[in-house]
C-alpha cells in the first residue's frame, strides 16, 4: 500500500470486490471491470465505468495500479532465438529484472511461445556461490502487486505477451512465500490474466518451510523445479549454504512429501560447473537422489561465468560427456541451451551491480517508450546484472 492506496495488481477480482465494498461509499459494482482493465491493460480508469465524477474520485482515493518503470532492456539473439532482459524500477527506486525467453519454434524457425522469468525479491539471502544476486544480500521482499506488475508492465510497456511464467529471477521465491502465493492467485484469476497453474513454475533452492506452505495450497498442476547443483552434501553446502540447514536427504524427503499428484514431474536444475560437480560419480549420485521422487526431468545448465566467476564454463565435450553419464545412470535429462549469457540474463547472472556497490537504489528517471526503443537498439554492455538457477 502506497499513500494509503491499495494496489489493484496485488488483488484477485474477488479481493477487489471485497475491498471496494469496504472502502467505497458508492460504485463498488464496477470492481470486475476495473480489475480486468488493470490486469490486462495496466490501466486504472474508473471514470470510464461510472457516471458521477465523485464516484470515480472515490475509487482514485482508495486504489491505484502500480506499473513499474522500464529503466532499460537489452537483447541477445543467438541460435536459441532472441532473449531479452528488462530492468524495472520499483516505487522506492530499487530495481528488479525479468527476462523473456524464447521457448518454442515453428517449422520456419520463428518463435511461437515465450516464458517470462520473474523476480520475487530485491536481492536474495540464500547466498549461492555461483549467483550474482546472492552478492546483493536480501534487500527486501517484493509485494504480490510488484510481482504481478512485472508481468503487466512487460505486457503493456514492452509488448511481451507470454504463455509461461517461471519464478527463477532475482530471489528465492519460497523465502517470500505469502506474497508468492497471493501473486499466483492473482495471475491465475480468469477475470484477469488467467495463467493456468500448469503454465507457472516455482523454482527453489530447497526452502523446505516454503515448500510445505506452498503444498498446503493443494495446487496439483503448479510446476515445481529444484535447484540441485551438487550430488554430495559437502559440495552442495559449499555452493549453496541452504544445504547446511537442509541437507540432501532432508530435501529429498521434503520433495517426496510435496508431490501433489501421482504422475507429477519435478524439474531438477543442475548447473554444470567444471571441477565442482561434473564427475561420473556425480551423475550416479544424482540418479540416487532423483529415483525416489518418481518422475523427474533434469535440466542440465552449462555454468555461466558472471563478474566474479567461481570457475569456467564447461566445454561442449564436457557437457555431452556428463549427459551421457546421466542417461546411463537412468536419469531423464534435457540439456538447456544457454540463453542470454552475453546480456547477463542467463541463469546465475541476475542482480543489480549498482545496488551491490552502494546498497541504495540507483538514481535517475526511467525511459520513455521512445527512448527505450533507442536504448534497446543501441545498447552496449549492460551495467546491470541479473540472475539465477533456482
Ligand atoms: S541462485 Fe536463487 S536462491 Fe541462490 S542466491 Fe541466487 S537467487 Fe538466491
């Protein structure tokens, strides 16, 4: 809430109907129209739906639609298609990043489907050693409205319509679980954007309390992906401090307990880092970890060196060899094509360099639509960095 105004982007249609009935003396009946327009067009225009100016003024005195400011976008085009990153400014000046990733192709090679990778926090406190966001620490949680605002802003300001959403941007989504759950409710609302739960993926480094809370929602079709990244407690604790609190056996038990339906398929993300987690023995231990989960598909992600790399990127031969070991061990594996590495939009590369330096929001205005087009067209190396293989 800003200046006492409730942000409509953080509410479901039913929430807005209730809030309007409580806060307004007249005009609450237009809530469904106001909701649909806010979610789909990013517009707050109660005067279009009422006759009396005083009624519209009542709405404006109680509610707002908090779109984010587009600071800049950068784009990389490679054999995987065009991957674009947007830096979005929040009302208090902090910035988060979201990434539009091409996912499907028609026979002629054109992209037919996109995934939008969303942030859930400014920074992150999980401290993963390979992640740029980790270096910021946790600055603050995003509200449900700010999470939804990334989708709406990308749609209306940048024309990025997407079919799938994944919480794999800045932050550990389950460390902000209440706002995450509310944001998913809003995004899933048929009277607004109407994303099906099977088109939304929550990614976690292994936050088991958040996992239990998410499980309590009973969302059988929501996708879940786990950032594994190591096959022993020793290595995983080095790479991902969350493992000191929740070792692999405990994480495995939490995932088995989470499984929302019999044929549910976990996505398991594994960032291949030469010298850390790339031996044949690792492949066999991964198989031991995933077997009791039922269906699991391992996404193998070649490590993306950031500004202070832990190691180098694996060679093509190393990736192919590791995939072979995994398949021999019985692991269903899909190799992820690296997307967005040159614009620091790939896994492990999100984060805000300025924020890391100063601990404060970067100053200055955002871009107008016209200036934005220029910035995209002429963008040099980005100064902002983004993240994460959660
Ligand atoms: S990889 Fe994910 S959970 Fe780990 S520090 Fe980065 S954003 Fe946080």
